[in-house]
C-alpha cells in the first residue's frame, strides 16, 4: 500500500485590495475578515493546510492606495499566508517601494525570475519549501515580461521574457532540489490561465511539477484544467471566493493520488468573522472615510463597466471627460484602469478613486487615420476573445467603429459623422502607462508614429482631470453601444 498523506491548499489571486464585505441579499459577502475567518477555521479542522496567494494583492481600494500597500501588508500579516508570489500590480508603487514592503511582510514572497539586469541577481527568493507532517512541498514563483509592463520604466529591472524562458527557470530550480526529497511541487504563477496551460505543456514530467496555481486573467473555473498531468487552478478575482484543493499525496512516488477542488464562497453562511482583522480594517477605513468622504457629483443613474473588452457606460464617460478637458481629437482610455464594475449615482472622492486609482500623466500622440485603424484592429485581435489578457480601450465620443471578428474587417470607421480620412493626422490622448507601451500595445512602430509629429506630455494627473470634470458637471449620463460595435 502506498503511503498517503492529505494536504489542503487554499488559494487566492488578484485580491486587488478587496478588503470590505458587501451586504448582498441579507448576508455579508467577501472581505478579508470573513476570508481570514474561513482560513482560520480550516487550519483548525485540518492537519496539513497551506494558504497561498498568486499575485496582485495590491490596487483597487482606497485603503490600499492611500497607504501605498503598507495597509495591505499589515492586513496580510494578520491572515498569515504561507507563501505569496508577485503579480504585476505589486510593482505599481515602484520596485524600490516593493522591496520595502517585502521587508514589512511577515510571510515569504517568492519570485524566480525578476532580476537586476546588470548582474542578473534575483530580487526575491525564487522558491519556498514548506515542511509539514514529514512532507516537503516546493513552491516556485513565476512571472513573465508580458505581465510586467510596469517595470519597463525601471530600466534596471528585468523578468523572463516568455513561458519558454519561465519553463527553463522552473527546470533549473526543480533539478537543483532533486537531491532533496520533495514530495510535492507547486508553481505559483501570475501569467494568466491560458499561459499556465502553455507553461504546463512545456514542462518535462521528470521535473515533478504537480500543480499550477495562477492569477492575472481573473479566471473562474468549475474544475482545474489538466495539461501534461499537471493540475491548473485559479480562483477568479477579489475575496468573494477562495479556491480549495484537498489532495491525497503518494509520498512514495511523490505525486497526486487523488484530489478534489472547490470554489468556496466567502460569506456569513460559510465563514466566521475574524474580529481582530475587522478592528484593523475599521482603523484604516476611519482614516480614509474622513479624507475621501466628500461628494463630487451625482450621475442620473449608476453607470456600469461590466467587462474590459467591450464599450461601457462608465468607460465612455471617463474617456469623454479626458477628451473634452484636454482638447484632443480622440482619447483612448485603458479599460483595465477602471477597477470597479459600476460607479454612482452618488460619486464620492473615495468611490471615484476606487473606480479609477491610476494617477498617470497624459501624453498626446499623432496618428494618421490608416494607422489608427491598424491600432484598433490589433486591439481587437483574436487573442482578446480567447480570454488572453490584452490591453483594451474605451473610445471617446465622435468615433463610430463597426468590426467583424471573423473577417477582421471594418463595416464602418467614422469620426465626427464621416469616414475617417486615412492620411489625416489625428491627436490621440493616452495615459502615461499606455503611452510608454504603445508600440507593443498597438503593434505600431514608434518611429512611424513619431514621424507624423513628436508626441508630447499634456497633463500630469489623470485623476485630477477627471475629478475636476465631474465636480463641474452634475447629472451626467452615458449609454453604451454606439461607438464600438463588434459583430
């Protein structure tokens, strides 16, 4: 008979500062006090429990942004994850600040492939071996350059370029620890569910990778995918749910004997409240409420942003605010910059900053009509509809685009009521993050765009522009569906 031991792995990803519970249908849903209560309960009930986070603890709430992640680290210290890997938003406050936050953390943060370019020294420990009940469980943290765009402004910091390079790094670490009797190996990634599948397919079975727990694509699953005999799971986004593996490990063969996986709802019907964390949250919330509680404006109704890959009411309104305030012909607002699914009808400074937390500078580029058509065609490439994490943009008023996904052709492409002129140069506003990456994001050569006219900085703060616009406009409304029509 094989020697079997049970391991429970609880996992979260892309929490994005989702700290507070919401009142839904007479029960509280989500929030870290209920999440912690469930984790504590499982730790009491089960012998061998590991709680891990697959990146993006930061961004999305005023409590996180006001304290630049320090509040998030304090909260996570109380939850006490056993191991955490980095996501792309962990670098939003700068790599130097991230290294400071890592010193504040009382839990291990791992990443195998962020390094200093000059000497290739890693910035973090690449792995963590957790020993429990005579078992050794190896965790390896993985990011790829595709999701680390924020670090491009930090020229000294690099990451592995793609999943092929990541697979090689995994092999290097696994081979290095073959002399240690590792019973179970987990890749803790933040590269997206489809990229996790590609990574799994590249791994040699002799490396002994058993599970990939991922993030970044905000994927909700019914059951784990299985590629190359590797289980691949993700737990959506936020704190409304947590993933749970119950795994029987064959410690003779160092492999999975059997498993179950569930997505556990985090609500008052499943989870007790952790009152210590509740008290800490109230302390942070009291400070932010006093500072950010003032009302900026009132919409006619709640405006929604249900998906980042479609035209939305809230996205269109904010794109219009930027275009009108700055006087560009067109403004492209990053859909991913909007972090909530709705805003209003009462808009406070706090709700606005939670919905739109990124305070970038603004640049203006100058593109010909034919170049702009190419840019949007690339934005709507096939990968977008296949669930791969790609940049997508909200269009400002004046544009009317009809696009066929199958033929990749336009039925219409109008500006101010008439077909866009292919040789005319249009001014296009972009947030600083997207400006720095526009050659990659839109698949256009920077020199081709700059040949039209040199780009220029036109504002230092997106948030200040939007706040000023909303404060001087009351009872705003916006319907969606007339600017970007996709067949």
